[in-house]
C-alpha cells in the first residue's frame, strides 16, 4: 500500500516557461486577428447557450471556479484576476487575491465592489442572474470531458484577447498525455482502476474526465460510463468488479477500506495495490483544467511505486 506515490519526474514550476512561451507565441501569431477582434468586439457563446459580447478583452476578471482560475493563469493572464472563490489555490500567487465566497455561495456585493468586466463561473451558479441584472458580464463554462477542456481553454483565451493561445496550450497537454502513456510500467496496460473521489463511495467512471485520462494512459476502469461520470457506488458493486488497483485521496481513511463489507477479500487490498494522493495532488487530479498532464503523471507515478502487477 502506497501513501506517497511520487510523480515519475522532478516537480515542475506552475505552468512551465515553455507553456507560457507557447501561449505567447500563439497570441502574437494571431495578432492581426486579435486587433480586428479588439476593434469589432469579441463575441462568445457560453455553456448556457448564451451569447456574450465584450467590447474589448477582459482586463478585470473574477473567477468562481478553481479550474477556470488556473486556466486564466495558464494563458498568462493571471495579472487580470481581481477576485477568486475560496477554493482556488493554484498557482500560489492567487492566494493573495480577494476571495468572494464559494462556487455556490458567492458574495455578490463583494464581486461588484471589485468592478470586474468579466465573471467566470459554472452554468448552474446562482450568482449569474443577479450579476447580469447589475450589468456585469458573465461567462458560464463547464468542462466535463477532455473535449470540453479544450473548448473552455480557447474560449477563455478569446475572452482575454489571445485567440489561438488556448488551442496551443491544449496541444501541449495532449502531448503530455502521450508522454505519460509511454511511461506506464509494463504489465499495467489494460488493468482496471477504481478511482474513488471525495465524498464517500463515489467514483470516477469511464465517462468522467478522469476516466478519459485513464483511457488515454491505456488503463481500464472498474466503473462503467453508463452509470454517469461520478456515480455513488455500493461496497458490493466494487467487490464484484474486483479492480486491479484502488486510487484514493489521502484524506480518506485507507485503513478503513478493508473494513467495508467484502473488501478485505479483494485482490487490490490483499496485495497492497492502493495508491493514496496527498490533498494538493488530489485537488489537481479532480480539476478539469490546465494541469491535466500533471494528473496523468501522478497516476503513472502511483503505478510505478506499486511495482509490476502479479497475474
């Protein structure tokens, strides 16, 4: 049983200089288009199907989702953030920004006081309607799949006046996933993973973005996508599925897993094929954003720490 699961490579700084250069190069390459967009305004469609028009690239942004905060910073626009939700913690520089509440309990007065020209939030946020009534521009985005992540990155890039930068960043992430797959230890390809998420007996299924990452790495998933992205699971279901490896947050009581009905008989428990991830690392794995390649690295590091699987 592993409680540290170090990544296979040395720690990287938040959003590497190479990634920044890619984003900047894409922005300069699209400079002509960007100038036209600036003059004519920027027209965007969000995930509610709402059309949003900006007269100029957003300069004062409030983000109400950690993954969107990370996306803004990955696109080299961190200096435009003026407010964040209480859960945003990456990159470290955002911790000094004013907090305006949580994803579902944003403080409208505090947001208005920051004078944003754009607020990023999820489509079901209760903050959208009151903010729009006050004349504040709202862009509702939600990434549930890898394709969604790609689209969201480019939409945010366009909102900040950097068309093409989101696509460029996604290509780097995509290459990172391929590189991570090449490092999956021999014998683990096709092995089935049970990835438990915060909040008890819920898991990332094949149809979740985490499930997509597992598939990109050549791994199987013990939870079928037909159950929904993050279904609640019964202990009995997991016993019947008998996954090859369990992946959980270090916040959970790993020692208590064996006490769940029937779990002590599972091969993953008996052979110590359990990976737990520290809180900060688990956070990045649960966020559909620009650190997707780091999440893949963490999974590969977990498998490497367990050694070759036995038949």
